């Protein structure tokens, strides 16, 4: 009986931990891709250098997929960028005009991450942000006290990886 109680307690504790985990940690890659590029109807496999996924929308006239933008991991494009306690793994979507479609923080080990990079407000401030913007914490990116290193690192990783993708795959005339 004692063994049953211990095993039950462990299972309940595990269920509580999973239930409290942020949703992006539990999503599968297709859900994550759809979150960062909601307009897309399909995605390619990861390809290219730098590595990325292509986001496609369906042309209403031809019903064929048309390239709408790119989705990429900041940790693959800026692997040396670190927060306070290691890398902040983010998935970023960018359209063909150099505007970010969304940002999704998937993994981090930041001590103040729950109220800085994990918050919905963190990702929301990058929606429709141009890669030509400064991405400066306290200026065009909201600052959070006690999480300056985290916020600065995350913003720099988004900016640098998006600009790297733009240099490789977008023409300067298309950027807005």
C-alpha cells in the first residue's frame, strides 16, 4: 500500500509540473511554426545556410503554394548569444519585407524568464517589427528590471538572426 501511495504521489507531482509548463515547451514543431507564421498554410523542411523553414501561403487563383517568408531558430543563427544563464531558444518568423511575424520562446534557463522572455508581452512587441529597427532595450524594446541581461540578449539574438536571414534571402529594395 505504501508503495502505491508513493508512486501515486510521484505521478501527481509530475502531472502538476507538466500542467504548469509553458505551452510552447509542449508544442510540436508544426504547432510552433504555425504560431510564428500564422498566415502560412504550409512549411518546408528545414534547409539552407543559414538553416530555416520556408513559410508558404496558398495562392487563391492557382491554389499553389507561394513563398511568404522564413522561420528560423535564433540558436542556430546566433549560437554564441547567451542570456544570463545560457542560450534562449527562440523561433522567429519573418515575411518577405523584413518584418517579423512573431517570436516564440521555446526554451531557456533564465532565473527571471517567467516574467521577462516567457511573457506574452515579450513576443507581442516584436510582431510586425522591421529588421531595420534598433532593437534597443529601453528604447524600442520594453525593459524589465532585474532581467536586463536576458532582455538584451534575447533582443540581440532576434535582431542579428533576422538581419542575417535578410542579407542572405531578401533584396534590400523589398525591406520595409
